[in-house]
C-alpha cells in the first residue's frame, strides 16, 4: 500500500520519510491499513520556508478573505460529515452519535464560523488610538504557527480544523498542522477540504500545510527556529515541557495545554443534602469518553465521615456497574496503568478497578482510589499525577484546617468545582476555601461538573502552570483566543496614508470597536 502524502507548499507530495506508522482501531487493537510517513527535518524545513512566504502575503490579505476561507471550510466539513465521522470513529472508537456527528463536528464548524466573524469584525485586534500624541497600536499577525493536535478530540481540537487552527488563521497567520498519530486519516481528510477552501477564498496555497509525524528532536528544533511565529500544543506534560524549553530558549511564544486533575470539592452540606445524586453526577463525568477529557474530574475532595463513606460506596457501585469503553490508544492504556500504579505507590488505596482488561481493544477497569488528608500532604506532587482515563482519586479531609492545607498544595489546573448545599449552610466554609482554589485554576465552577467546555466569548480554557504554559490566555473563547497568535504593533507619528486600515481615522467597516482617547467606540476619529 502507498504511503499517504503530506501537504507542503501548496501541493500534496511524497514525504521525505525516515519511517512510517499506522493508526490503530482502539476497539479491536488492530492496526488500520493506511500507512503514514514520519517526516524528516527536510519536510519541516520546507514547510517553514513555504509558511514564511505565505505569511508575507497574508499580511496584506483582507479580513474578508480570511473569513471567507473559514466559512467555506466549515461548509465543506459539513458536506463531508459522513466520511469524516466514519474516519474518526475508526481511529478513536468514539461513538458516531451523538459524540462525533451530533456534538463535536458541529462544535468544530461553529468555532470556524465564530473565528470568521471575529476576523470580519476586527475588534479582536484592540485598535487603540491616542490622537493627542498621534500614537496608534493594534494586534497584528505573528507569522507561521505550528499546531499540535491532541488525541482526544479528532475534530474540535484537530490541528487542521480545531480552535487553535481557526484562531491562528483568523488572526492572519499560516498554519503548519502536526497531526496526532492516533487519527491521521481524519486529519488528512480535513486537510483535503481546507486545501480546496483556500483556493475558493483566494488565499496563498501554503496558508495550510500538514505533516503527520516527525522525530521529537525535530519538534524541539522547529520550536526554536526563527521562522516559527508561535506554536500551540495540546498533549502530555512530558513532551510539552520539552517543546516549551526549546521555545523559551528562542523566545518563541508557546501556548501549551499540559495536564490537569480538575479538583472537585464537595462540602458537607451538599453531601448530606444530595449525596446520591452527586454520586451519579460524578460517575457520569468521570466516565465520559472513558475519562479522556482534559477537564475530567481526577481529584475529588470531601470531608471524612459516614456521609463520605456512603458517597464513596455509591460511586464505587456505579463504576463497577458500567462496562469500560475503549481508550484512544495503546499508549493511553499503558500510561493510565503506570499512573494508577504511581498513585498507589504514593499511598493511595485502591477501591475498585486498577487493571487493564484483556483484548480485544484498549480497555482499563473503571478505577477509584482513596487517600486521607495526611497521606496527601506527605506526597502532594505524586498524588496529583494525571491518570488520563477512567480513574479518579478521592481525598478524605479531616476538617476545614486540613482542607485549606490540602488546597494550598494543589497545582495549577484548568478547572475546579465546588459543591455546596442550597440552604446556605456551607457558605462560611465556601468563603474560606474558594479563594484558595480560585488562585489555582482558570475556571471555577459551582455545583457543576467541569467536563463541558462551552464555546463562549467568556470561556477560559486555560489556567496556571502546569495546566497550561501561560495563565493569561485561553484556547477556547473568541475573540480572546485570537490574541495568542498576534504581536502588538505600535505606530508613533506615522502619516495616515501609511497606517493599517484599522488605525486610520475612518472606521474601516463601521462595526469595529476601537479605543479612541480612552473611550471604546465604533465611530470615526473626530476631527
């Protein structure tokens, strides 16, 4: 069988491959037939050259042409939905319906259209005008952006279709997509539609390029290459930190989502009031997509006592009653087992599960562990390791003082949830503990599991390190997410004829919000 081509410099062509690989069917464990190349540095170098040339053209591209590409691409994805869903299902074993066809694919096209709307509007660039001093500034494109897609969202976070891709394009940058090896065929199919949409919108043919895989050393090399404008990475902490170190040495902006255990704190009043219902809520969240969400609740904190024991027993019963669903890959299965064993070595006790299941496919027993507050405080780093998959750790707290001590040891996370009773009996304890968690997470939830991530302008899908590489930015939520891939350009005493359209006296589209002499307005500069 022929090796699949890569997309470089505006053409599909044979890769300069050092090796090849196959994706697996997670439901059976068998290799899928398509063969994909592991590119050498020659391919990485060629994509960077082509992206550098595309970036020069994109600097003068109209916002309308960027938006046109994104909207045409969204329509093309919808027209090919059946084929795409089938490919993603084969490579991930995620349900075709509702997960892939009814939830994730529509979210992906919605993100593309939201990014298109932001490009057309232009307010994302925050044009700022000081008429008295004749100083003007706005956010402008950085240059070629590498997007590394994760294994758990074959559409919504895909390197050639997801949120990072959409916002990098909307802010005027070419994208070099690094496919995730778990779903290369899905990514190839998406790239085919993106390539056709580029021609329809009249954008440079190298605005979108695709490589499937390359050696880790080349990933570090490209992160530090001066032609790289920025990179966006979602994946394991180990690999992400190597990329970050290389990018930091070169001063390359790197936006990385690394790991998160998403603590859920259940206060005593909530446990007494609706413990049985919360057990169902927690179990459903833990097992959603076999726990393979970056916002899955991997750490649950509650106060020790009979209500906590009943809650723990209810969760255990629910976990044991549900048949485990396939994990995304053999690597995820192996890593989950290693991390569960690591939690046990640090003092966690196994309540249920704790072992891989025999073939076919990649499956692991639904797993629950427990630990008391004293043990957690003795090894807080080891007991916060992310067991990505269908496993969670419960921490039984002695009292409010110990709860505060435990929360002070929580690492940076994407989310934290606090459940309290409806009568207000938990309010004093909430007011004591919530500020500690607030400083450690990007998104704080009340009486709600963290698993869902709404595509809202107010959303923060980010958080303090090590959840992400930078606490001030989000990968979900437009227009804020566009500014990750932009540089602040300032013009001091530059004549009007030389200014970008967004900074001239006339509002270029009549809709753009600009900060003129300290006031946000859609009006022209008054003279």
